[in-house]
C-alpha cells in the first residue's frame, strides 16, 4: 500500500446553475480564496497524494486570474459535457494504469485530512467512497410531487467525494457506462454498473457540496473553524 501512486482528479468544469451566481461556483470566494483554491489546498497538502489533475471548462476565463497556476503538481485537462466525461478526460492523462485515483468535487472545499486518511486506507479493487448515513426520512415522489412511498432510511447513504478507485478499473467503468448512455452522477455508480461493489466509508457531514446560495455561509463557517 505504501508505495502505490495516488493521483487526485478534480472535476471543475461545471457551470453551477443552481448557485444563481455570475460565475461558476468553484470561482466564488469564501474568506480570502476561491472555493477551488480551498479544495486544491486540502488535496495538495496531503502527504500521500502525488499529483492533481484538474478538469476545467474550455475557454474558462477565471482560471487565468488564479495565482496558483502554473503549478508543478497540477495538470490541467479540458472538461466534458457531463461530470463523468470531465473525470474520464482526467483519467486519460494518467500514464500509470496501476495508480489509484481519488476523484473529488471542486465544490467540496471543507474536506478534512481526517476523512481523506480513512478513505486512503482502502486497498481493495472494489474501491470506496466517503458517504454519510441518511438522517432525514426519505420520500420517493411522482412527477406531481406527491409521495409514492417512504424509503427505509437505515439502508440509505448520501454519497460524497472523494471517491477512490484503481485508475484502470474506473476508466473502463466510465467508458462502458457512458457508451451505454447511463446517467452517471458519481464514479461509484459507474463501478456499480460494471459489477463492482464499492465500500461506503462514513465521512463527516461538514464535507458539503456547495450547490445553492445558502451553502456559501455554511461553507465559510466550517472553513473558519477548520485546521485541516
Ligand atoms: O453539478 P455538480 O454539483 O454535481 O458538480 C460536481 C462537480 O463536477 C463540480 O466540481 C463541477 O465543477 C464538476 N463538473 C464538471 N464537468 C461537468 C459538470 C460538473 O467537471 N460537465
């Protein structure tokens, strides 16, 4: 385990329409830095991570404003139409197929090294993801927004990132899933479709994905209190 190469792939090519902001959410500032810079600094400061591949939008005008680039440990690749395609483009830039990849949303700046450490313990080809057990009661709805049924929440988890897989296995799974036209909203779902059963590693609930306007204040609160 000690000698394996671990590469982080960070999809940051989304437009973040649910944020209703004038720029993609990863470029909004919290405290003194953009969300993307917070995320990159958590990842780059972890001793086990060798390199970061960042997928950004074609003609992204905000990247050049960031003082971080060029950076010797960050490779930029072009993102795709969907998150899965952005991640796949990142994986294609990895030469070592035996490497392990840690895929992490640019929009999750509150990740801790404590959670990362837990996930990086995994050394099983099924892979693993950070997730939290559902605490709210979960309803299934129809198109009219009426309740069809109440799900058994003891069996339900909310998937977070990072998600951790062997590079070659994830790449095959994403290629296969995309070619089938499957709706792939995280890496684990592609692995599941390919017949794997990734492990759920219980993470912290403050590892939020900044998605809606009200999430900004919460992320700022967590970032203010966090040491790493
Ligand atoms: O939209 P959502 O919040 O699920 O996006 C999760 C992450 O995937 C974000 O960091 C976003 O920038 C990224 N993404 C991407 N390429 C896309 C869509 C989303 O890299 N086409």
